[in-house]
C-alpha cells in the first residue's frame, strides 16, 4: 500500500470515479428532460440559472471550510468521504423523475435534483481538486500526473458519453444511474484509501474568511486564467450535451449509433493526451495552454461540414485533438498560480482557489444553457415534441459556430497571462508527505 500512497495512478482513479456519472449527467440531462420528458428549454434554462445563484455561494464557502478543516485524517478526505453517499443518491434522483410528471411539476423535480446533485458534486470537486497541487509539486511531475489523470478522464468521458446511450436504451435511465453510481463508489473509495495529505499544511494557521477571499480576489493572473478556461469549458459542455441532438437532426443517424459517434471523439483523445504531455514538457505551462486554445478553436470547424455517420466520426476525431490539449494543459498552470500564492501568503489555500476556480469555470453551464435557449429561439426549437421548422440549423450552430467563437475569445484572453518561470517552491520532486513519487 505504501507504494501506492499518493501515486498519480491511484489518485487519478478519483477522476475516473467522478467523471463517469458527471459526464453522463452533462451529456444527457438535457436530452432526458427536454427531448424525452418534454420539459421546455426555457424552464430548463431557468433551473440552471437558479442553480448558478446557489453555486455562487456554496463553491467558495466549501473551499474556505475545507482549508480550515483540521482532523487527523487530513483537510480534504473527511469532506470527500462524507459527500460520497450524498452524491450517489442525488445522481440517481436526477434520472429518476416520477413517471407522468409534466410542466411545473417536472420543472420542480428537475430543479431540486439539480441543486442537490450539484451541491454534492461541488464538495467532491473542491476537495479532490485541492489535493492535486499539494500532492504533486513541480511542472514535470504535475504534467505527468495531469496526463495520467486526463487519460482516466477520457476513459470516463467515453463511458459516460458513448456507453450511456447503450445502457439507457436497453435498461432505462434509472438503471443506468444506479450502475454508474456503483462504479463511482468503488473507484472513489480506492482513490481515497491511497491519499495521504501533507501534515505541514494542517499545522498552518488558516487565513480568516475576509482575508482569504481578499487575497484570492486580488490575484489578477488567477482571474484571467479562469475566465479564459470558462469559455473553453462551455465548449466542452456544448459538445457533450449537443451531440445526441446533432446526431439526430444534422447527421440523421438512429439513436443506437450515437454511441459510435461519441466514441469517435473520446477514443481519439486517449493517445492524444500523450502528445500534449510532450508539448507541455517542451513549451511550459502558459505557451502550451495558449496553443491548446488555438488548436481547439480550429478543431470544431469540421463539425459544421460533416454529413452522415462517417463524416461525423471524422469531424469528431479532429475535435478530439483540440479537446485533449485543453484537458492536459490547465492543471499545470493552475498549480503554478497556487504555488505563487503560497509564497506570497505563507499558506497553501488550494481549497478556496479550487472552489473559486470551479465557480468561474462552472459558470460555463449557464453560458451553455443560454446559448441553447437563444439559438433555439432563433430557429424555433422548443423541445423534442416541438422541434420547430429548422432543428438542423439549431444544432449546427450550437456544435460548431458558437464553440468556435468562444474558443477564439479564450485564445485572445490567454495573452493577458504572462509566461513566467515556475516558483522555486514548486520544483521539489516530492509529494506532499515528503516522499518521492
């Protein structure tokens, strides 16, 4: 077990655990409620807006509470273990809407399920994400750990996207949710069992609430970095959630073949993660991150021109190259920003930084929902029961034009982040407990 303690491999199991249900949720909750159950796009967008208001409060607070936690098991692990059963129950709730519910009743169920699920997700992501810069120090080790982590994430994306339609088509959405919840519990438990937090971090006196937020909010580099990522993250959400609609209305392929289309995107990403790992080693955090944005923007263009399943697969593989870059590069740069803050304040505050970062990037959910609603209104798409006169144009714009514009904006913002050498404190080849990885 000691050899596995703080191993990049076992730590990455946490990413696999969370991303399987989260990706299934991201890719199919709109399809489930809007296309299958008939909830209007306007009501779905309203639910996401209400959630975001709550998310604006709970993300930073959970990060602050995590930084202040002091137990013999660590700062992050008690939160993760406590949130696991809550996450399982609320994920199943999302895909177990009462049969026959429509209109406001369905909206209310969706809203409550969404808020509860996102609260559980926030606790998990804040604490899991806060462990990364603490356990892995130095650009090379972080690039390696990030590549392994993103490799597992791609496997989870593949399962959550491509396998999900097969399962719910055969067994229903609720049984799909139960199966993925079980997978989460097993892999997350394996991850948590092998994590040992840095005891020195627990001995530091935490900043008070006002001071902690003030130090975070005045970090201009942190804000620019995360705003750029939020637009790119919106594209991730759009690609995942729009592909089922894109397959139906643009490529005109039957529902069982959606899995093949989704697999073409995410299978191609797995070997491409290794390519971007080499790019990070050669170019460093800022320049590789900037390049990934440019490549990602260009890679979504072929989705506009694709026809049929074959054309969709080719376009999906090309988009996968851009997606791989965005998955690998941000953790390296984020770790550098947190290290610089630790040098300036004398305290490691991964929790609050991860929380605020998560809020900024997860605001992409609202951008995605608004894009869906606005483009739907322009072309007349309301729901699966009322797709309007031109659903093909609706989803061509949502999967190609909107993502391209957002990624160009992200690429422009990256030039406001300076290319600086990594902090001296980040170059130690040790894990958080002082042992070589």
